[in-house]
C-alpha cells in the first residue's frame, strides 16, 4: 500500500481510541437530512449523503480502511454501494480508497489539479502527496470546479474551490439545505494546519480558504473538518485568528533579518504550543512552514 509521511503521522497521532494499528474503528455521526460523518480512529473524516438517489461520499481515506468505511456507510444506506465520490484534494489519506469504491462502480470526482497531481506527484520532505504516480481506479474521472453543484437525495451540494490554500486543488462542500459543510483539509480542528507548500499551498491562501467557509456558514452550521472533531463556525474562526497571528509573528522576525534558526530560537509560537501542537505539525514545523512561506527558502 502506498503510504505517505502525513498518513503515517496521522495514523499515530489522530487516534481517538487506544487500539492497535491493525484495528480500524469507524464512528458514525448522524448530521440529519441523510448526512453522516464517518471518522476513523487512524485518519480523517469522510462525509456521506444517503437516500433514494444513492450514496455520495466525500473522500475515501486509504485502501486498508476502505472496507470498514464501506461497512459503516452501508449500515446507514441500506447496504447500498457508493455511487459518487468527491475527493477534496490530492493527499493520500483522502484518495487512496478511490480504487476500492471505483471497483464497485463509483464515479470519482475532483478538481482537475488532483488528477494531474496524482499522476505526477511531488515528493519532498513536507509533502502529503503519494510518493508514486497513481493510475486506474485511483484517479478521478470527472472534473469539478468552483460553482459546480451536485444534486442528490433532495440536497444541493455547492462546490467551492479555494486556490493556493492547503494545496492548489482544495474543494469544500456546502449542503445549504442541511446547513452542513465538509471543509476537507481547510480545517484541522484544534491543530496547527498542514499547508502543503510543495503542492501549491500558501499560508495566506489557507487563511482565505478558511474565511471562505466562514462566509457561507453561521453559528448553527455543522462543519466536518478534514481532521478533528465535528466543528462549528467558531472553531474555524479560532483557527483563522491563530494562523493570522502566527504568521504576523514570524513575519516580524524575518523583517528583522533573522534566519530560520534564529526565528526558531525566538520561539514565536510558544504560547500556542499547548493548544495547537500535534504529532505531524509540531510547533517547530509550523514555524518552519511560516518561515518558508514568507521567505521562499526550501532548506
């Protein structure tokens, strides 16, 4: 199985239950209107719409988790196979289950850059793309973009593309009728975010992407994050405030002429550590991401 540095870290750090690596726990949360959040103990969050028209799934996680995710959605869909899949972006922990569902007849949709990225992945220290080119059922076959709409099960899902954010191909999904949003990895709820600079991500674009979600949300909106618990508009706003302040602090040190080591030694995010640090994006790595985004340095 193709694995990534991001996937390996999430498998170790995002677990919500003390279970072995070979056990996959799927928690299903009913959001109403035939919408569900499926959260595994070892990766991120899958969204599912079920009803008379079929099953629409948002993200597929990884191959070895796919059977458990499928079993969870079948438990709420009346044992129906998945009809449509939308990948929110190209990272392996969101797309590597594609082939499993494609073999069962699902159509895979994504922003055009996702297919291109999976066929020609970037490999670098801070990338979450797959380390080898993918083909066949792993690849999306239908392109979607900003302003596209998926109508299924009496709901209208509006697709929003946020350029140069987490990656260059992020899509978040707004179910207006149900007041539910799947944010993809535009929200690491309560954690420092992973901003994939090697695949077109930028800090300002990530902040703008989160703000774009806030702009179409309200206090009652249920937000499925890419990683973390079911969230609210307030959780997004907290992430925006944190990341905006974090960048400003690192920018101020860069403007003083400090190099990376000097910026790290200044510990500009020390007071964020207890609340936001986690296994993959540690406080040190968040500083490095901000420094690299500001300066363009890669080493």
